[in-house]
């Protein structure tokens, strides 16, 4: 059974600070996805990582994938309040039919 | 329509009643999925369909059924609702299963079973 673990589950950080969210998974896969969810809203796709060493950046967020370590990171640079949301990583087992989600990291950025 | 729509937006339902959650996509995606989201548990897959005419069970299929008569629609039915089915339900779709399966999500249906 594929397990996807995110750390931390809750994160409160000050504006301007940097931090990293970690996503570990238990099976071989070279496809990992990051989603953002605002309270009461749907999930929005942030990044699609499709190979070992893949790195993608959008604004203050940067995601990377190390398939050998079975680890993805989502790095936040100089956080701003608008980044407050829940972030999910999800792993594709290469079966093509479903994503396995982590429990999510609830991020709160405070002044 | 642009993307995925779900109906209803929210519903309060008496236990034992039958309920169908509707999902329609206009992206001509082959694969569609139903997830439920519960606090502290993340998203769990209920059922999926890789193409019209086929369906499969996910992690938590008991008490739910689906059908896929055409590409666009993927309804989820609760035959006899129970309080443990209180949740937020998300429908999702992806272009082609078997390739990178970035999934796009609908707005969700908040269901309360009393």
C-alpha cells in the first residue's frame, strides 16, 4: 500500500521567512503533484513533477523531486499572507488510475 | 461550462435516503474520479473510471456506486446514506490515464447525513 506522508501538518510562519514542506512516499514513482486548497474551496494544481531531479518554480514557491529518496519538497521563500492555504502532495503509483494524497500541510502566514 | 461542475453544492440528507451527486466535465478527459475529503484524513479515492463504460473501486468504495455512460458525466450514488458519509466530495478528471495524470478538480459537494 502506497503511503504518502507530509511534514509538518501545521505550519505557522511569519511573513518574510523561508520554510520547506516535505513529502515522503513509500513506493517507486516518478510522478508527483502539488496542490493548493483555500478554505472551503477546491484543489488547484500547483506543480507537476515528472522525473528525478525535476524542479519547478512559481513565484515564491519552488518544488523539487528526488525519486531515489522518495522525497519531494515545497520551498517557500519570503512568505506572504496570500500563501496561507493547505498544500497537498500526491503521488501517482504509475498505474495511471489514481493519485494518493498526503494529509496536507495547513500553512498560516502571519504579519 | 469550463472545466468540471458538480451539483448540488451542498445537501443535508436524512439517513437511509438515496442520493446522487452529479459531476460533468467539458474537457473531453478520458478519466474521472470521485474523492471524499475528511478533516485529518486528506483525500481518499472512492471510485474511478479510466474511460466511458468502465469503472473501478478506490480506497473507500463501500456504500457508493458509480456509472460512466459517456465521457462527460460521472455520477456518484449513495444507495442508503449513513452519517459516516458526511463529507466533502470532489470529482476530478484527467486527460489520459497511464500518462502523467494531472487531475483537475471540481468545486466540491458538501454532504451532511443526519
